[in-house]
C-alpha cells in the first residue's frame, strides 16, 4: 500500500497536522500515569554541588572552628588557614580536605595536615602523627554517614 503525498498546500498542511498531533499524543500518553517513582533523598550519591554533599557538609562542620582559606564545592577542596589552639599557643595546624568522588565512601576522602611549632619566635615545621589524620578522616566519615541516616529519617 503506497502512501500518497498531498499535492495541494491545504491538504499538505492538514496531513502535517495529523502527523504532528498524532506524534504529540503518543509521546504525551507515555508521560501519563499517577504513580511516579520516589526520589531516594538519602542516596549515597548526592552531587548537586559537584561532590558528595554528605562528605562536603561533614567536612565543613568538622572544620568549622578553623578559619578557611579555600572552599571549592565543585572541585571538592577545603583548605584551612593556620589554627592556633588557645590551650597550646606554641603550636599551629593547617588542614586540607579533598573529596575525590561523588559517592559516600571511605576512599573518596583525603585529609592532609601540617603542623608547626613555635621555637625562639619562629614557626618551624614539626611532624604530625598519622593517627591524627586518620582520626580526622574517621570523624568526617562518621558525620557524613550520620547526615545520610538523618536524611533517610
């Protein structure tokens, strides 16, 4: 069965309308239905800011007592300025946090710390214990998991 193409402009426009409205009707029919899938608000991958928002918020909350020099939510980098604990004025610490992935996973977080001690009026680099960095990572990860649990309800 061959399809005939209308030769007059009026018939062509009419046929075009039928085809367009028919296609529109079919595509809109696919959108119907009252049931919609629920969004998983507490998904492990919440990335409206470029990185996992639970890790981002947990990192900011954990470091909130320190002055920030950089906070890039798209790149997932937080860098603090030097912080001097009032209880120990002869020592200062600087922290940098990198969120490496969009998923809430332990390997998506990297923390680095620098420490300096005041000697004869001059700040001198001093070693920092690996356990300190590990403890900070654990605090951030625990807080991120708690934020996710809270979002679930």
